[in-house]
């Protein structure tokens, strides 16, 4: 009985060792690809995840062996790192044009303060704060539905011929856009057109007018707002 247990244990340890070696090779990735990634100033996916997680907390990766032994192993972990981690105090995540997590982080701290006030026995102050919070949320929703206030949107404009991006900027300015930022510009020589991505500030009504204005110009092909 003992010998059978020992055999099973040793067999399991062999499988576990092999699995850990495969896992390590997959996580390390292609050395040349990783070198190019770092030369471009980009941070590896797992390192970025570790940066936003709370310090000294575990991260359970869910699919590290996805696409293993497929496509000549050209797509380790299927190009996506997924898992479960802990963000105790909320995290703000910035992409090229947006920042995510304001609501989550603010909610965590706000309800922590509310709980502290109630814990100190200041029920009246806690109740007033709770009412104010809901008033702010409701007012924000009403203003958003009526299109009141300034919004930031990403707009992608494609043309049917190669033009100067200044022509697109001219249309934006004519429709009340004062703040804008050119995020990306692609020129397609074969098809004879450009695709430009702008980050613009303005009211919802002004942003809606941009699409209608673009339909009137001869070089316009397509537009995506959002």
C-alpha cells in the first residue's frame, strides 16, 4: 500500500515538474519578441497586471496554456492574460484616450468614509451625506440625458482620397470643436485615402453635428464616433 502511494506520489511530482517547466517557458515568451516589446518602451502584460494589483496579494491566472502547441506556438496564452486579482482601494487605468476606474475608486473611498461616519455615531451627518450622493448621481444622469455639459469622444474619420488632416480639423472647428487632439494618422496609398483618429471635447449636440457636416464634403468616406 505504501509502495503504491509512493509510486503515485513520484508520478504526480514528475507531471507537476513537467507542467511547471511548460508554464515557465510559456510565460517567458519568445525572447526576440520580448526584446522588441521592451525596445518600444512597452511593459509586458503580466508586469502591468502586477503593477495595478495590491502589493503582496495573489493573482490566479486562468488560462496560461491557451493555444499551447497550436499555430507553431506563435501565439502563447492566445495573446491574452486573464485571471483574478485583488484591487482593494480601486485602480485608475489609463489607455491612449481614456481613463477607467474613477467611479470604482471613488465609490470605495466614499462608502469607506460613510461607514466611518456612521461607525462614530454621527447618523445625521451620514444620512445627509447619503442623500447628497444620490442627488449628485441623479443630477448627473439628467444632465447626460439632456446633453448638457462637455464630453470627450474618440472620432475616426476615413477619406476616399489622400488629403491634409487640416481639412478634417477645419470641419471640426466649423462645428464648434475647440479642443481636439490627433491620436493617430494612417495613410493608405493603395486605396488612396487616410484614416485619422481624434480625441475631441464638446457637448453631445456638437459631436452629433460633426457627422452630418462630414457627409457634405467630397472626400468623406466613413466616420466612427465613440
